[in-house]
C-alpha cells in the first residue's frame, strides 16, 4: 500500500528508522532504500529512481534521521492521499510563499500561515528538543503552498507525471520548494497535522543551499508570490522584510553577500512599499561597505 523511499548515507540510521517504521506504520509497506554513499547522486535523481522502483500506489519520501511518534500513521497518510485534489502532503509547510528568496517557512507570519507538527532535535547545539506545533485553525489536513523536504508524500501517479527536477537540481537542497510549486500547479499541497515526526538534525544552510535556493527562485520567479489563504498587504511586506533580514545573515555566513542586492531586487518590496525597500537597500549597502572596511 505504501512505498517509503529513503536516500541513505548511514546504515545505522537506516536500520533505526526502518525498525521504527515497522513498529508504527500500521499498514502494508515496503522500504525502498537507496544507498547513496558511493558515487552519490542528487536527491532528486535518487527520489525519482526510488519512485520508479516502488511497487505501491502511495509514496513517502523521508529522511533517515527521523522517528515517527504516531501509531498507524500510514493509514492516516493514505486517507489524505486518496483525495484526488491532493497531490503532495508534508508534515511542515507554509500557506504563503513570498517572492523573495527563502526557505519553506514564512518569516514573520508564523501564527496563521505556518502548519507543522514536528519535534526538532539539535545535533550541532546543546539545546533541548522543541515540539513545533502550529495549527491555529485546528485542522487535520491544512492546505499550504510549500512543504519541508524532511517528509514528502504523494501518489505514484502524480510523481510519475510531475517528477523531481533532477536535471535542474543536482544537489540536496531546494527540491522541496521546487516539487511543491510544480505539483501545486495542478493539485493541492497540504500538511497532515495528525502525524508527529521527530527530526534529529537541523539541516544545513550552507553555500550549496544558497546556490540551489537561488536557482529555484529564478525558475519560479514568474509564479511568486503565492498564497492559499487571505493575506493583507501589511503581512506581505512584513514577510518580505523579515525574510530578507534572515537571508542576509545566511549570505554573510557563506561568503555570498554580493548576492544580497539581487535577492532584494528579485523580491516584491519595491512594488509593495518603496520606503521599506529603501530601508532594506540601505541595510544591504551598509553591510556591503562594511565588508570592504574589514578587509
């Protein structure tokens, strides 16, 4: 009934998640684990190969450093995927995707726009796990624009029709926003809030993430921003502004601050509020000149 596709780089983690899946999934399943340690391929290529090799009609693409904390989660997932209007399901996502370069989260819009049921553990920091649960409307299945790549589920027919873009994205970042927007052209994208997942790493916003994210936003610039719930102009401005401040920090950390002007220009702040745009431009220019003084 459910094919669970895993891009694996750690046999111990794969063994642990396989045991956890067997104890919790609650329906007939198979694990399609692709060893990506030798001659590694990009995750889009791996996921497409896994989908092609799967035997069931419903597919779940999941990282191997996770633990399912909900019993019989497979039945809940299949029930959602049986709805013909649904094309992609995640366990974390946002109902608004700003035009500006960003991750899946809607910065500055957490209350009403972010849908998530995830326990986040921290591998690189001495911090206690955080259970992130945002569901202001009390929904079981909440419609969103984009979902996080830690857990993606769809019907096999949908993935064969709209596969991961392995020709364009050859690494391990950006695939979640890309597949969300691609499938969202024809089907609805949703977060299933009845499944709780534990994730044992924070992800890495490194130079590869910057490059992949920029490519994704170049590809989808003509379709963004996109939202599936009512949003005010003030909320859109706040999201663009907060997202830009967040992205500037990431660019600085990765020695890519020169991209900050292009990121700002590609957003919609200029059209939404010129004064806010100029403030963000001043912030960028100040940081750019400061980098010369330090060298």
